C-alpha cells in the first residue's frame, strides 16, 4: 500500500499511524490513501470520503475528510501516512459588484456576495427575486436563492429547476459558476435567444452558496484552503452526509443548513435539480447509497444519457475536462458509496431528479483559471436546464369541471423509490423526464377513476399529454399495487392490497425521513393506519409486498 498523505490544514502536526495519541482538535483533516473497492465502501460508512480516483489495477486513490472527532478512530486503523501542509490557490477577492463582474476572474467577499444578489434583483426586477432559505446560520450568514423567471409571481405551470452549490465550504468553483450563471441568464435575456427561451419556459432557482459558514470560516473577506475555508459547517459536520438517509430511521434533529434546505425543497415541485461540488470532474447520478448492481435508479438509463450529454458538451471545448470514471459520468455508488447525501434524499423522499456534478478537480481554482473553466461547462449547465422541458408533460383535470387535480402519475413496471411524479396546483401540471421508449402511464387522483395511457416518447422530445379524470365513488386513491384511501385523510387511512399476495409491513415517515410508525403484517390484505394525531402535511408511506417496496406520498389534513 502506498503511503497515505495527511493534509492538516493549519500547521504541520506530526503524528505516526501507529501512535494512539490524542487527536489534534482542528476543524478538518484530509487523508489520502490507496484502497480496494471493498475497503473503500466499508470506510465510507464511518468517514467522509472526499475524493476517489480509480487506478488501472482497480484500486482507488482515496481522500478522506476527518473532523477532529474522527482522527483517533482513523489512527486506530494503522494506515501509514506522512504529513504535509495543504497548498494555497492564488486568490484575489472582489470587493464590490463591479469588481466581480468586470472580468469574472475573482471570488466575492461575503459582503460582495450579498451585494451581487441584491443587485441582480434591483437591476432586473421583472426577472429576478432573491429569496431566503435560511436567514441566519450559526455563524450569522444567510443562505439565499435567486428565483429567475419572466413571471416571478406565477410559474404558469412551467417545469422548474434548482441549482445549488458549495454544500462543502471549501469547494468554491461552483459558487463562482452559479453567480456567473445568474448573471448570464439575466444579462442575456432579450438578446440571446437560448437564454431568453430558458427564462421564459422554465422556472429557475439558483442557490450559489449552501454552506457560507464553511466558505467564510475565518473571515468574510477571504476564501482559500484552511484556515480560511473548511469542508464542514460551523459545527464540524459534513452537510452532504447529514441529510435523512434512504430507508433509515431519522435522527432526532438535523443541522440548520440541512433542515432549511429540506423545508425549502419540500415546498417546491422541482422537476430537476443539481448540486455542484469540487475535487473531481464527473457527473454523479443517483444512487449514492447503493451501487447500480445492488439497486439501480428507475431512470438509470435516462440519467446516463443526461450525464453523457453533459460531459460530451464539455468535451467539445476541451478533451481534458470531465474525463473521470466513464469519461465524465458515473453512478454514485459505483464510484464510491456514501449515505446521507442531498441528491439521494431529494430523489427518494421528494421525487425530484437530482444529480451531483463535480465541476473542478481542484476545489479552489486560482483566479486565472476561473473563466477558462466557465467556458468549458456553461453550455452544459444551460442544456441540462433545457432537459426539464423534455419527456412527458401536461395537466390532469376534472372531466366535467375542468378543475386542476392533485394527481399521481405512475408508470407500471418502471417506477420505484418515489420515481413517479405528481401534479402541482393551481394548474394541475406535471413534468416527467424519461428515456425514450413505450410506457403505460397511469393517472390517478383522490375520488377519481384512474386512467392508463400507452405512451411513446423519444429522447429530446417534449410530449404534451393532458388528461381528464372522471369522478368515482368509494376508492379514493389507486395504483397497480395497492389502494390507499382516503387520501388526503383526517383520521384513518385504509391500505388495501386486493391481489393474491399479502402485505408484509408498512412504515410511515415524515419528509425528513423520521420514522413515525412501523408495523409487520402477515397474511393480511387490508389494514388501517391511524393518522388522527399527526400534524397536517405530507408523509411517506413505505409498503412492503413480497419483499418489494412500494413508496407513496400521503396527505394528512
């Protein structure tokens, strides 16, 4: 095994692998080592894997981030290493909006960041509004999001996309890129046809900085490697390992930045989402929790197509960028397994198609490289946004009144793990990206007879399929596996599986993944669930039938 390189980001602190001395109390330590696949995935459950590069012999060069709480545990593994200080990028900070946007070759101070966000909405009041995801972080920063649309007060039933960046505070290339993307869309509106079309046809949300406490750790006026910026938040937690884990009972509480993002994303019906990282150059699609061999995403073929198009567009600018793993594309767990990621939570619990994009091998690019990397990737950002318009789209309405319905759109023998989509009110619109093929699409709503339509869709195509449902009496909610009624419910929900198999278990979660109740059932085709004591809102019901999981969203009034 090669020597492990321990990056200790403050001063050189020498301690040997065999020594079981007390760990230095520092906010973050980077460890590099060489591991086989089994050891890599084993360590990923206990430590925060930070970067992985595959070698020709199927070993991996691995970098692990350790909080001060993890160092003793890592030392106990007796992995040899040597220490060295982390190198600093050549950084110049912009002191105001004009300095930042003059040549786009600097990073903003925190006050400049706030000024930029405010200037965007001041200069383009008809196109941009700045909303707050978290008003005050533990270190007294704010998490902001730019809402960009030609109609900020009404999304008009358009598909929507969310870009976020820098959930790891020292991965700031994406922070710069998202600020520049906001500026690009706004400043080119009305003159660039593609930018204008995107703003007119997609509801766009961009959060440039998810972890401001980590980015501006030691000063609001400087970012760089330690001691200026750190991976974790102010509490020393890796936020991209801190979201509710897939199918795991929830923690009693979450970090403020995580809780705020959960609340924000749960309140919006995003079609697509992407969060930007640094430390690699690859399009990382779900799942992070499982390898593709263990458990593929229902839309894995579509995801690979999206990744291939994203990376290949970058390759038109240079053949040396976005080339890791499968030439710039990987399923997350096939690269390395992690749990508690933002993308897995968003896909599993909310149903948004959410991806992780590693935008630069160096987490902090020197100033003279920023515009070059923007040139490599910005077309891919725009094209990924445009994908929100492809696939199956339309409205679901009452056949008699034309009233928009809260409906579920489910594809039999395809959807699983909440990969179905739902309509959004007040328009009853739905947006279902999917790979080319023929599908049996079922539309169902409370109090209405379901309707199944055989649909043929091509890649890169938008198919408008408006559906009218007829009212029914009795069963209020239906899919091909299980009947759940009434939904929404005030007191009791009935769960009825009328096939030959039997229900085996039901588990109820809130949208943060906290388990509320679980129940094992044998040889029973109908049961009830008391929801009378639950607060009004949305919940996730996980039903196991013959070892297969069916996951549905329910509403409690």
